[in-house]
């Protein structure tokens, strides 16, 4: 993520003016001004701290006031606009603080210009860094909540969804059985004409509409939503993870320290001496910190967290002290030698820790994003397989109702109707009808294995459109064997292929249809179906095709161009 994008997304009043940022910046300002008070005799530290605290509250009040006014004017202050407001307010804060110090006769080591620059860098950019850090932490926790939600959903899919679908299917079958058996039971207890009417009603109002509904109007299965876990920021954990020896960043720390000491160097020293110091000291600090970081990483990489944290702090303090001593040695004889030694040490430690926190937050977010992506992909795969199973059960039940059940009822109806018309009821055994119907109904739900006919489906589709459209299918031998070994996938492709070809020809007037199957990953197959037809109309048949894609695929897209239509679909593959 670029810095500009990060500022646009993360620098908002909700983050920059939040309680954690307020506390961090108050501590930082008190520390910086406390260091300043040690540079001068009779620094009047207590008065200085009161002014700093008052300035902090005033700054926050003014910023919130500006935000409130902007909201009343229907403007959202965030990103670069809020950055400009922050830096401007920080500059005004530095100006007012120096005027207050002068009015109260509080000695300072800096003048008005340096005070304003310090305020912009210390406070303005300090708020920005703290706000962006807090934004990343909050993003990290939002990602954690999403990831845990996805994991919970995946758990439900794996251990609950399949059983619930089987139970629902079992309940549906039992309901159909009860209805049909009650109707059959009434046959024989009523007159011949009433029995005939009962059979016709069972066919017209139960079996036929239900089979059509299961075949064409059933809704795809969707997993139940899960309650998102609320994850709170674990500040001790975040800080502890930041004190790893892997989180020492020599270049970033050196640049940040150099920027902070640059204004006071320009004020205290001549321009030549200042530039000389600002070139040599950072090089020395960077070199020493790089060597120290390598040594610490080499020997303490697998040590306990507390030992790593101790070594990290020592590393920053030692390099900061060394840089401060070198800077002091380079000062003119009449300059105060303590001006750089102590501040450089403190700044190195604090900035090193802050940078480590930022990097660790970004690293943690990246790791969570990867885990979330994997979890989401797995959930999508599982959901698609469950949908395929749900569809397969409904199709099997629809076929049984439409074929066997409706056939037996129709045969009974015709035999009874003929006996009535020929006045031969005495030769017809109603009990035989009842027994035959009862046996067939009892077998409802005993799903016979549907044979895999992938190659037959391809040949039949080609034969169907032989005179109007050239149908081609390409698939490798290895993948074909995998498809045949996966019943759900095989049946899905057998149903998808003719449906996609139908839409291409009937609604796009295509003359050429090509379907290509390839293994896109270890557990997915990609189907790409292209044709040279015109844009498909929004007919009911196209809706059936879209519904079929929703039920069978993890994801799918339809792209329409001037040269034709391409459907790309990802299907789950069960590797045995």
C-alpha cells in the first residue's frame, strides 16, 4: 500500500483524535519538552509541563471543532485534507507555545522558528504516525474478526451443513410418502370413480408439480450466517511482538532520528557545522545499528521474548548514545556538549520501537490476509460441494417422482379407467394397485447411483446441434479420469454443457461453441465455454443456466463482447 493511499484511508478524525493517540502524543510532548528543559539552566520544568498539557488539550479541541464545522457543512475531513489541517494546527501550536514561554519567562533552548518546526514534526507528523499505526491495528483486528467468522462458517459447513441437508431431504421424502400413502390408502375405501379421481389428483397436484419444482424451481442452498466475533486490540500482545529481533530497521530509524535533530542542529550550529554533523552522524549510526542488528538476529533469534526485547532496547540505546557522543565530539568548543547526547539516545529508542510497531502491524495484517484468503477459498470450495450434493439429491428425488412414482400412478389410473369404461371392475383387484403403489412409494428416497456419462453428454450435445452449430470439447486424459472419479463434478459438467450450448445457439444464434476444461488448482477445475453468438436475451432459459451455474460452481463470470460470449466457471474437484 502506498503512503498516499494509506493516508487517504487511515488518517481520519476517528483515529487521529482518538484516546490512544492523545495519550501517546501527550507522553511524547512531555518527554520532548522535558529534554528541552535539561538543556537550559532554571528550565522551570513544572511550568513547562503545564503549558504542554494545556497546549495538547487546546490542539485537540480546535481539531475537533474544525471537524464538527466541516461535518455541518457536509464535508468529510480525512486523508490529505485532514493532514493539512493537522500540520497547520501543529504550526500554530508551536507559535502559541513559544509566545507563552516568553510571556511566562520560561527559558528555552530553541527560538520561535525552530519551535514551530519542532511542533510540526513532533506533534503534527507524530499524530499522523500514531493515527496510521492505530488504523493498521484496527484493520488487523477487523481482519481477525472476518477470518474467525469465515473459520466458524467453514466449521459449520464441514460438520453441520451436510447433515442438515440430509435431514431436510429425509424430512421432505417422509412428507411426500405420508401424503401419497394417505391417498393410496383411501383407494378401495371409496367408489371406483372416487378412487380414479384420487389417483388423478395425486398425479396432477402432488407428483407432477413437485417433481417440476425440484427439477427447475428449487433454491440453491446457502450456509447459515454466523455471528462475527468481537476482537479487541491486545496492546500487550502487539507491543510484545514488536520487540522481536527481526523488527530492527536501521535505515528507517536513522532517517527518523536525523529529521528530528536537524532543526536544533541548524539553530545551535553554523550552517557548515550543521550539515557536516548531519552527514557524518547518520552514516555512523546506520552502520553501527546495521552491524548490531545482524549480530542480535544471529545469536538471539530463537531466544525468549523478554530477552529479545531487552537486546532490542539495548541495541537502540547503544547506537543512539554512540551517535550522540560522536555528535557532541564534533561540536565547537563553546557549544553545550549535552545538547545531542541524551536526546539522540532517547529518540533512537522511541523511534526504533515505534517503527517496529508499525512494521509488525503491517506484517501481522499481511499474514492474516493470506490466512483469510485461504480460509475463504476453502469455504467457497466446501459450499460449492454442498450445493452440488443438495442439487443431486433434489434431482434424484425429482427423477423418482417424475419417472417411477408418476409411472406407477399413471398405470394404475389407466387400468382402473379402462375397467370402469368396460364395466369390468369385478376383474380388477384394487388391492393389487394399492400394494404396487405402496411398494414404489416406500422405495422413494433410495437413491440409485447415477452413472457418469461425461463422454456421452459431449456426444449427445454435438449430435443435438449438428446441423446448426459446431460443438467442441477439449479436456486432457488425466483430467477426464479425475472427472469420472468425482461423481458430483461429473454430473455437474454433464448438466452444464448442454445448458450452455443451448443458450449459445437459441439465444445467441451461435454457429461455433467451444468448451475447454483444465485443472486450475489441486482442488478446482476451470470450465471456459466460448461461442460466436450475439448477446443472450434475458429469457427464462438463460435464468435456468445462471441458476445451474450458481448451484454447481464456486464462482463464475459471463463476458459478452462483439465477437461472442464467454462463460468462465470454477468447479470443485474432489481428488481421491
